[in-house]
C-alpha cells in the first residue's frame, strides 16, 4: 500500500491568511492521481482538487493544488470563515486507495 | 444528480456480521462508474474498504479482504457491504460513494455510524 503522510496535523490561522498543507506519499503516485477533500463535522468529505491540480466543480479559486510524484500541496489563499475544517489527501492511483491522516485547520 | 443513502443496524455485537445497504437514486448502478465503501473511525481516520463495478468486479483493501464483501442488487439499485467477524476496531462511520469518471470519490452518502459492542 502507498502510505500518505500529511503535515501539519493541526494548523492555526486567521481569516485572510494564506495556508499550505502538504501530503507526502511513500512512493510515486501514478499519474498524479491525488485528491484533496474538505470535511466538516458530521458531514461527508467534499472534493476540492483532483488529479493533483484540477479544481472540483464549484470550488472557489482560492483553493489550489500542486505537486507531482510523491509530494503534493493544497494552498488556500485568503482564508474565509467557511474554510475552517479538516482537510484530507487521497491517492487513488492504486486499487487500494489511501487517505492522509488529516489536517485540522483552526481559527487562531 | 446522484444521491446515496446508507442504512443498517447502528449496533453490532463482536464476532457478528456487519451488513449495510446504500440506496442509490438519480443514477443506475448498472449504467457504469465504480462504487465504493469508505469508513471513518477516530483511531484510523478515513479508510478505503472496497470498490465495485457492475456486473461484479470488486477490489478490496488488503487489510480487510478476508472479511469483506461488496455487492450490488441492481433490481433495487442498492450497494451492499458485509463485514464478518467484527470487533471494536470496526466501529466507524461508514460511507458509500460513487467514483467520478476520473476515479476519485465524487458523490458521497451522509454516512451511518456503526458501533461494535456487546
């Protein structure tokens, strides 16, 4: 299995800040099949980015994804109050897909 | 717009079988796309359980393969999950999902909590 390691586990930031979350894979993620999800308490995850850098449908452009191979980042520019949530990466390049452990974005 | 709704017992005894159903509306399972079960527990985060493609292709998480079966009843347009010999470690919120044509989970149910306890 490909192991996904996210950092940081927790991130404190203020409205208007720019933040970056990193996901490192234990091996190359084929075709950069890496997605980022946002999850709020009691809700299912919502896709923000897929194929490492493609924005999901209806996702605001302040969200962006980058990276390739085994290292990927999610950047949120100009944080909005609605952005405080938990974020997960997912590699779906193998039939046994694996998630990162999550990054909780908190209000400073 | 496809919609998914999980259902099943909220409490299962240790060593017994966990059985869940995902009712799908707005799209026919037999028309295509991969379908998946994913779970989320406090201890292990989000975990891929298995995937299904009609009429019967399945792929399972190696760590669960010996205990899990994912199938579909196309007459009812339902996806099913069976997990045998459960333990407290299987306590989680279980989600069903339809994968996008680009292979990532794009549509999710709201999830159902299953607690394994005597």
